[in-house]
């Protein structure tokens, strides 16, 4: 059962990606419109799938629940605000300082003196 369910979810995911790739963007009204019918996603041609104001966006998890897929959370990645691998690494593995800042501090400790600049008009030659 789970293998068939997994294949079904993969088919839905392919159709979901096609929906977002093939959408028509209306720049005047700032909304995305479905270009054709997507029966498994319950989206008809001309349905607004993305808008900027007062709009409830389509959600892949809701579509999976409408198809009565068991454990729908298992097939979608977690929301970035909840967390994922990137948030886990930032909070638990690194010490909170970005790598670029750490490299800059290392260079300052070495004490390499850079060539002086002449008030923005080029390099000062001595």
C-alpha cells in the first residue's frame, strides 16, 4: 500500500511542479493563473493560484489530505520557520557566527597591512 501511495504522491508532485512552471503571470493584477486543467490537483484552467492580496495560496499538503493520503506530513519538507537541516546546523553545530565574519577576524589578527588608498583617487605609490 505504501509503495503505491508513494508513487501516487510522486505523480502529484510532478503535476504540482508543472502547474507552477506553466502558469500564466498577469503582471497587471499581480497574480498567477493556471494555464490548463490539473484534475488531480483540483485546479481548473483560469484558476488563480497565486496573488498578492487577500488570497489563500494553494498548499500541497491540503491536496494530499483531500486525496486521503496517510501521513501527508511525511511527503513534504517542513516549513522553514519550523526548521529543517539548515536551521539545525545554525542552532546546534555552528556557534552562530557567519564564516565570512570569522575569516575577516582571522585576517585582522595576522596584521597584514594593505596598501594605502589616496582618498578614492587611486592607489598611493610610495
